[in-house]
């Protein structure tokens, strides 16, 4: 089964008419973003497949820019009259008077897709998807009687997009994503503990050829079981070692958001005016790469119709580049970087990360632990958040252990860690050679969620504040 | 949704889906159509103006104890047929669940709410833009150290209809609006952030001056903040922070979580789980609440439920599904999502104390006022009870606020925090959330810093 790109279903001449209508009040830019998304999800809880859900979202968002003002309207009506009405609404929203005649000539279509989808999820029987849930449930419950509850979720989506604008951009992409999540609850003398694992890729159902959901389920269950004997996490500042593939969220929060050009332009980032400066330990080279096939944040084109790119943001500790969308790049008269993204057709695009990661260092990860007399080893991180203006950020640890005399010892209860971005980047003093990407993430900004990936090798931060209750 | 059953166009769409039920099949249809306006102002100009329309349908089918759901973001005829067909197909794949089923009408009377304001509907667009600019101007006029990240205005209206094969039929409409400002304050190369907002039934009710003052105060009072020493201390949660805390506590009283063995308060009914000064009530029928509503996500009357009285756990909240599992009745707490309704609090409030925040602080020799928390989603686990968040605020010394502090965490467990509440303020603030804001004093919290 192949996927048809949206240009076969949408008449380009109607798009051109709508773009002309969008600029009829004198605006200098008009853009149409069309999305057709189908999704399937299934959820298991308490041993039962509680529901299977199908969803369909289809519509267009029309953006018109006049001077510094953006007008935006969206509609679920993709007919010629629907698109023209939305274009008129967007034009009115952006209108600053004026008016005039304009034309649109599309460049040859860009069809860029990072998917190498072998098995389109909609071609797989839903019963097969439901079976995966049962397998995971059985596996998690099989390892220990202390596992008292399991929930699991499967979801896939196929999102086809088409972007056309008055500069002549005409591009399509098909983004297929598949995700599986499992969480387990263990009960013991000290109360309940939870374990969670997820697996998600920008690929089709073939994801399950190389990944066993039972194994994933057992990992989640073991995490909960181990934590039954966890002690309260320490409080205060300690050295922290973060396992490869689990700590990319640290960079996402400590500096990723702060390198987004919209926040920089408003002076809401501690990294404003710091290009060319040493902002991190020289060990750190940070990359944002939308082209990484199959990773959760991969995109063929961004949601403004530009081909995704690999952008080096920090090189050997020196800040080299911010991430840009169309508007911010236009204001600075420089190229965008393929980072203009939006949650759906009903949202305005803005600067967003894709897959953000730190390249390998040279240390053996074993040595990093051995060289840490005491501290905390974080094997799995939860989410995080950042105040980009002050640089203060937090991230949660969902699986962590004490390090005593250079060895990993007791498991710790959950908590947040807090640090200041620029300080923490300087404080990275050991970097491993075991790079791995982490699990699928959803990054929230200004009310919009987009899929992102992250990754890093095992590393040490010489001092981070850990939010436990133990002395 | 207001609890009338007008034969609106949407009601007819919902009715038509439900009328297609086959023998032994239960169907629920929820149909909605909405409009929203969003204005963002920056440096005196409109940065963006969004005018949007949306529509959608959610269908749930239960057949032989199996549930399937489907939704579409359009009301096209072809989509309507497809949505029902998909939900039916999906229902064949679910497990048989003896408790699956739609809500039965329970005869509880609906407390009518005024959820629609005609003045908002006819409010001129130009004035929406003007008031957003005004908020930015007011904020910039207070303190030269303050800049604006953005000033925003947002309104939304939604019309919806609901029908089930159990004979529940309701349709109605509601609208709402708010405005907010995000601030940045600079001093000595340091930047801190703040925010302020105003709510009202329509924009003329906004208190823009208060929103501006709050935005300025929150950002400027953190300037020069230092990282505090690690210690156990007493915290005063600012009303906004308390609202987040109450939402988490509310989630632990979810009857479905209790049945499924995920609540820290299972088997604790009738026991003192909180301090005697703490009374927790979910009351969506109180029209002062921002999230006041007349019906829940299954079309049953929303109602006042006392969850904890003087610290004693009184009840769990239920949808019709969780109630059947627990052999009790729905408490009108079904929450709509894209699939089967969940269970949640609709409008939490607490029994008030007698003191203002300043008076509460005057009673504390050594503590910290928590202005904001960071990372509730990553550092609080409602199943284990672990609580750990990033925080910023002001130290309290000898009964008064002192130097600002930031980049620290506060930690305890939910179970202990409830028992360690020493006072509830009288400073109620009806925030644009589903929990009320009020100052809350909690002892024995670990503050982790240097």
C-alpha cells in the first residue's frame, strides 16, 4: 500500500486563488496549510481493552502577513468557497488598509518525506493492534505478583500535509507515526510505585518487527518493582550522572527552547546575543536534526513548506546558531532552518525543535560512574520545563539510584531536579561515547504540542539540585 | 452546556446518529461547533489575530459489553456516516466489560447556570484589540524595569448537543473570555518573568489594572533572587499554586482510580486523611466558579459534592461507569474526552479560613512564600504520592516577606502535605481554572537549594 500525496486531491488553481484572496487587502505574504490526518488508538486498562478509537481531522489554516501583523483563520471546509472564505477572514484579520492586485506562481512541487514506511498502519487489522496490548499486559503481570495494575496504549497516525504560499512554495509531506506506551503499578509495604516505558517512531507498523512489546512491558514492570524498595531522594546539590538516551530532555530544557529565534527576538532568552560565545562545556556539541529518518521528531518538510535540515546549534561549547521559522528569518533577512512547526491546521506555526541531541564524547560510561565517589545516577527521566528568560529549568527523574564509592547502589523515589541552563551546560564535566536516542516526546509551547526526539551519551553534571526529602 | 433540550440543528444531528441504534446497541453522540478569537499585542501592534471556527462529532457505541469510539473534526454528511461505522467496527475489538454502559437518567435536578453572555457575542473586534493594547500600556507604565513578552486576549463560544439511547438529550451554548499579560523584568543583566490576567463574563468586566499590577509585581519581586539553603520549612502557597495542588488532590479521589487500585486514598473513607482545617468541595453549581457548569460529560446534572469535611474523607467521585464498578451511583463527575468519558473534579473549592495572606505570613517566623512552581507534570506522582516541584518565591522572616529566592525545589508526599496543612486563607480568588485559588500554609516541606 502506498500513500498518495495531498496534491492529488487539492486543485492548485484553487490554492492560488485563495492565496490571491489572502493578499487582496495589501498583505505581503499569504500561506495555506492543508492537513488530512487519520488516527487509530486503542487503550487497555485493568486487563481489558477498554476502547478502540478512530479519528479524522481535515482542514486548512490560512495565514496572511501584513507588516508586523499576522492574520490567521482556519476551516474544516476544503471546498473552493470554504478556502476563499477563510482566506478573506485571514486577510481581514491582517488588514492594515491598502489593497492591490497580486499573483502567485508556484515553484515545482517539493515532495519530501523522511518516512520509509514499509507497513502503513491503516493496512494492518485493528485486531492485531489490540493483540499487542494484551501481550504487553500479560508480560508485565507475569514477572511479579507485586504488579497490581497495568495500562497500555497503542496509537498510529497518518498525517498528510500540503503547504503553498505566495512566495511560490508548494510542498507536501506524509508523516506516519506509531507509538506504544505501557505503565505498571506495583504495590508493596511502602505503598505503590509506578513504571513507564514508551516506544515511538516516525514509521509504520514495521516498528514492531524489531521491537518486542513484551520486553518493553517487562522493563516498565521491573522499574515499578525496583522502586518498591526506593528510599527518599536526597535534597541539595549533588553530582548527577545521566544514562545515555534518557537525558536529552535536559538539553531540550537547559538550552533548546532558549535557542528558538522567536524567544531570542523578544529578549526572553538567556542566550540572546551570545552567538560566537562559549556557552557550554567544550565537550558539548548540540544538534537539532529534522532529517533523522524514523526518529519521533523527524519531518520531511516543516509546517511552512521548507525542507527539514540538520542544524548545529552549539559546537564544542560555542553557540553557533539559533533555530528559525519563516517570520523570524524574514525579519532578520536570513534563511530559515526548517523549524517552523504547528500542532495542526488550526494552529499558527512558530519556532520548534525537531530531534535535539548531544554528540558523543570519548569516555567509557563505566568510568564516568567509577569516577563519581558519590552522587545520583538517573536511568530514566520524565518531562521537564523551562523559564527561558531566567534559564531556570526542571526535569523529573522516574528511575534513579544513589552512587556510592563509584558504584550504583540504592534506588530512589521520584522527584524533580532543578538547575540554571547556562550554569548546567558549563558544569557538564564528563561525556560518554555511548550515544543513544531517547523515547518519543511531546513538546509543549504556547499551548501547542508537537512530536520531538532527543538523545545524548551518558554524561555527568558536576552539580545539580535534586528535589528529594532526605537530608 | 446549558441543560435545555432545544431542537437545535446540532441536536437533530445527534438525534439522527442515536436513532440508528440497532437492537441491543447503545449509542451516544456529542456534536459541537465553536468559534474563537485570539489577539496578541506586542509593542503596540497586533502581532497576530486569529479568527477560527471548528466543529466536530464524537460517537460512542456499546454493543455486547464492548465499547468503540470515533470522532471527526467535521460535520460533513459523509463524515457522520463514517464516524458511526468506525465506532461500530471498533466496538467489535474491545474486551467485554460487564460494567460498560451509558449513564441512566438519575432524576437529579439540573441547577441552571448562565453560561452564555450576549454582550460578549456582540462585542466589537476593534475593542478587543484596543483593550489588549491598553493592558500592555498599563503594564509598561508601572515600573521602568518591566518589558512585555506579549499581551493576549482570547474568547471562545461553543454550541453543543448531546443525545443517547438512554433518552438523555441536552443542548446548549456557552462562551467565555480572558486577557493576560506575560512580563519580563530586567536588572543587572538578570531577567525574571511574571504574568497577570483578568477574567469576566464579557470584556468590560476585566480588571486590567490589577492584571497589569500582578504582572509587574510577580516579575520584579523575583529580581535579585538567590538560591536558598536546603532545609525543612513552612511554606505559604500563593493562590495560583494552591489551585494546582488542589487539582492533584482531586485526581486522587477519582472513583475509577480507586476501583483499579491506583488511589492513595482507597480504603480510607471516613478516616482523617487531612488536617481538620481542610474541607474540600467540588461544586460546579457555584456560579462564581470559572468552570461552573450544569451537566457533566454524560449529560447528568452537575452537583455539589463534599469530598473532605474537616479533614475526613467523605466520598470518591464517579462517572456512571466507575459507579457501576463500585456499586454506587454517579456523582455527576464524568469528563468528556475524545473517547469514553473519564472521571474528574469539575470546580474544586475549599472551606475558607479567616486570614488574609499577609496575616498568615505574620504568624510565621521562618518560612517561604511560593509564588510559582515548575514541573508539576514531571515531579508529582499521584499514585505513589511523591511530590517534588521546582519553585520560586520570597523568604518569610519574623512574620514578613524577605529576600526573593529561586532555583530550588519543594518536596514532600501528598499524604503528608494534606495532614501538614496548618491554615487556609480567606483570600479566595476565582481563577480561570477548575480549582479555586486561596493561600494555603503547609508545614514540614523540604526546600532543596544550595
